[in-house]
């Protein structure tokens, strides 16, 4: 298949990247660019060279799957050095996106043309790397040190107007990339548009900007290696170019071998792996209009998500006095998206026009999809789905946003269980990316395919889940929380547990998260499950006793912590006293745990339950569990997810941990059978991902 086209137009040679869908700069394409450039250099009729991309993008950058070939000659740094040193001026024309290695390629050309709508970025830090083909040396030579530090150390996207202001592109153009390139080449040849070798430019030191960036990056939680090494590389741009490039390459290769890059790459690939489901290839049905029932926090967030996805939305709040409040909440979300640049003025106006809020349940009758987002009560949901069965048109998809409840039972309340599915959004639903697509026993396969297609339209990461209490994420969360509560009873103060897990990389510890969600939410779940709680299972009353004081977390200003309206939190002395009293009541002598012990117990509990989720067929693959935890529960992205972490820890150590913990609590700590089978077979969770993908 042709991946590059070379064309001659008078004195201009044109190199067109033609490797759909994103012109990824893997080994084959970079070698083709190198060979084409070399060929045009030897042609005496060619005076200038243009590189542009066909299709939607100039290039999305290097192919992440090709990183293992980064040392194969010609390497990308070698290709770009030849472009910079070219005896004939090279003009790059950038359209759509030019990310990573693609922007590095453009920085090595003598002239850069930016087309309308272009976005550029050097996002390598998001994969635990830094620009490794000259980007950290050439960008500062065009923008100055401070701007380059900001762009490279954050990995953020830069729009075409800012790129022009910063000096990343030399001129702006409309029309087709090919014609813009030809026009720029003619101006270069006439002397109207200066061409210059980036490597010949110099960079002035700015110690104040460097020190401010270092303090900011060091203070970030977690403080990752890649942004700090990227800062070191950018600072090297003040050196002669060859010295700077050599240091950049060394730092890049150091990061390539580190766990941070491996974890972030796994997270990147996990996001794409979840779409490989048994229903792939089935025809998705059209969803043009959506009804969301429930005007609370979840309903408002879900309605906002659909509006941001361009769909018409009917929000139904049966309490007439709350209809206006629900609409105001959605409008506030849309205005926030407008301020953040997620919506244009015209898109904001269109979204507002597509919203209808009412108290009339009958208004759902013509909608293609109805999402129930009322409170978590089975009787209420069964009653509502019985009504929807009578109101909704034939062929409509009925979805529940339940976090825990049995979707099969909800589906049985209708005469059309094949049209019922779980769509478990996460709060705030218009921001959080995860959607668990909960497939009930009788859900029609085409509705599963439709739900995944719809999630893609909304910019969500969809993960297929089976039916059980809590599905994938909340089922694992329950056991993780039990481990933290047992540690609390056994002598570790909750603020220390939070600090240890935040030190591991979680944005918030489990007790701070409970305060944010509302302690009454967890209490309702515990009350629902109280009758099924085994007598042998330990139970912590601490959260219940805190709730008894009317301390429900952030919404009351007091929970495990005290809140004063700022982001700060102070351990609540009253809650601390409740913990101490409960330990005395139970006759528990406080044990000493290190931060490493705390993290090991909590993560081992999470991993053990994740293995049982796999055993029960609730998740398709280990990577689906990683995606759920990464995109719905704040698992540290650079750690890759609990299943990826389990492979790093090793099956032998995990089993040894569980067996050791079981000497104190044999009911909670039990080795999953699948884990023992994997130990016998010498398997990893990565092996399970591969075997399932290969047979699906």
C-alpha cells in the first residue's frame, strides 16, 4: 500500500504523507520521508521541497506501537536532522493536528505553514516520556524558553492562532495543504518568505521561569519523572545544538525504560482496548433524541453529556418545583463548557435549544433512548420501568443508571427486556469519561453495539460489564473500602490512610472521597446489604456513627474532616474520638503499619476482588478492569491500573500477601482460585488480555 507520494510541480518537490487514518510516523513512513527528501535533493530541477499530509491530519505523531523500533536506522532524530540541514528549503504545511513526532518533524523544517483549525502539541509527558527527536531543543529556539517549558512539560494542545503568536508556525493559510505549500514555496524562492534552519537559532537563559516551573512540577501530586526530565531537556536548549540533542536523547531513553512510561502506555492502550467486544461489527441503531428521568446531580450531568454530544434531550423531573432548578443546573454546566473552550458560542446556543425540561413523564414517548437517573431504590426503579414500558415507543432503548442494583430485575418489570440495558455514568457525568455498559441476560446484542457507539459520540470510555452487585467498579470499590476500614479499626488513623494512598498517586484518599460523595450515600448501600452480610465478616460502624452525628461530609461542612469552604481539610476531632471509642469497644489494640503496608493491603484487596470479577465473567478482560479504575475511580494513570500493577507485583507475591493477611482475618483474605491457576500455569494478566483478544 502506498504510504507516501512524491510529486514535482515546476521547481517544487512535494512529499505527501498518505498513511491513513492518521499518518502515524512509524518506521516505514519516516524512512519513506527520508528517501523522498534524499531523492529530491539530488534532482537539479527542484529548488524547494514541501511536506504535507493527506486526509484529516498532517500527522498524529509517532506510532506508539512502533516505539520498540525507535533505534532502527534511519531513526526519527536522524531523519529530522537531515531535514534541518537540507541544502534546499523544506516547507511543512500543517493541518488538522500535528502532535509529537509530527510537530518535531515540522520544527526541523525551514518554514512552517499552519492551516485554519490546526492544533499542535508535544504530548510525550502524558506517556511518561519527553520529545525524543529534537522537540525539546528546537521548540525553545522558536518560542523562547518559558513558552517551550509550558508546552512541553504539560503536553497541552496549542491552537493555530497561539502557534503563530509563539512562533511555532511562520504563517497562516486557508484552502488545501497542497496549494498552501506551493504558494509558500514560491514565496520562499522569491525571497518574500524567509527560510531559516532552526538549529542555527539560539536560546536565552531564563532562570526565573525555570525555577518557577521546577517548583510547580515538584509540588504536583504525584510528582512524575517525565515532566521534570522534560524540563531538564528544555533547559539544555541553551547549549550548542549537538550537546542539547545528545542530552535529550539520553533523557528520553532513560524514561523509555522506566515504569512510568510503561504504566502510562498501558493506560493509553487500555482506553482503546475496551471497544473490542463480542458485539463488535453489529449495526448500531440511530439515537437522535434522549430522555433523562431525574433532575438530581446525576440526571443533570447525564443530560449535559448528551447535549455536549449534539443530541436533543428531554429532562423529566416529576417534582414540578424542581424543574426550573434542573434546567438551571444544566445551563450552568453548558456555560462552564463554553468558558473552558469545550463549546463554541454557536454550539452552546444549539445545545441550549435542544434542551427541554418538564415534569410530564409522557414526553418520553417519542425518544429513541430513555435513561433513568432517579435515586437508588429498587422498588422505585421497578415502578418507573413499568410506566416506561407503557409510554415509550416500540424500539426505544430503556437504560438504567443504577450503580449497584440488578439490571435483570429492572428489565423484568417490562414486557421488552431485550430493550433494557445499564448505562452507569460517573459523577459528574458530563466530565467523567467512564460509562459501564451493563449487559443484562436478555439485552439485545445490537443495543450493546449501539451503547458503545453512543459512548464514543459522547467522548466516553465504554466498558462492557455483566450483572452483579456493583458491576465492575463499585464491586471492587466495596472491597477496597473494607480494607481501609479494617486498617482504621486496627490502629491507623484515617488521615494517615488517605495520605499514604495519595502518596501512591490517588488524587484523594478513600475517606476524603467519602466526605465528597456524602457519607449518607455509603450508608444507604450498607443498609441495603445488611440482611445479606455474613456473620463471619468484620463490620466497621465508624462511618455509621459519624452519620448519626449529622456529619455527612462536605455538604454539611463536617465529616471525617472539617471544611471551611476552601480546598483544605482538617481531621475532625469528633470523628477521631468516634474511632478511638470504637476501638476500645471492640477491644482492639492498635497495630503499627508503615505507609507501604497500608498501600499494599488496600491494593491487594482491590486486586483480589478484581480477579474474582474476572472469574465470574463480569469483566471481559483484565484491561477492562484497568480502564474502569483509571477512568472512573481515579486510579493513578502512571500506575496503569490494578491488573497492570498486579503483573508488576507478581502472582507469587500477591498470593503470599493474601495468605499472610489471612492469619488475622481468614474470611476477608482469601486467595482467588484464578490466581492460583495463573500461578500454576505461569500466566500474567497481560497474557489473559492477549488470549481473550485473540479468540474474540
